[in-house]
C-alpha cells in the first residue's frame, strides 16, 4: 500500500465508526462493527477531567443505555482532519459532529492511534475533547479532503 492508500483506508475506518455509532427510532447502531474496529484492550478517554480511561465494551454499554432511554436519535459524522502514517503506525486528529435527538449539535476532535495488523488498520486508542467557545476547532481540521 502507498501512504495515500493507507490514509484513505484510515479515513474509511474512522468514517465507518461514526456511521456505526449512529441510530434512530427503529434503526439500531452497529455495536459489533464499532467494537471490531478496535484492537483488543484499546482504551477510550472522553473529554471530562480528570481523565478516566474506559474500555470499548463499557463505552458501548453506556451508549446502549442512552439509546434505550432519552436519546432516541443520535447521528455522528466525521468532518475532516489530519492523518500521519509511518509504516504500520498512524495517528489521526479528526473533527466530528454529533446531532442528538435531531436538535442538539455538538462538535469535538478525536485523537486516534492506529496500527496496521494483517493488512488492516485498527484503532489502539481513542481520546477526544469537545469544542467550546474558547476552544474552536481549527478551520483546517474541517476540510474533508
């Protein structure tokens, strides 16, 4: 694979993750597909501080409980970002947007550490922080390339 094809494959993995985590009434998220994009044992670290790593399984269980209660519609999409690849390791900073119950939009930036194993890119860690009035997402990260 070339660097360009590796970057395209990583964008595909991250874009699929956003789609897999989306749901609406009568349409469940692809929890298994979401989970399978992570390397076993990969930590996820949300924006709250102090930082508290969680497993992918605990993140999915939390999201499932939200989907079963007040959060009837959740749409997530990648907006753009930067990817750096060296051999079988890559880092990506990706801006994303969520729409909750078709009314509340939020944006964030996720940092991904990825490895290529068996010809397939997998996420080995993910952390994110929310956009705020005093912390806007840089314009160059909103370019979908």
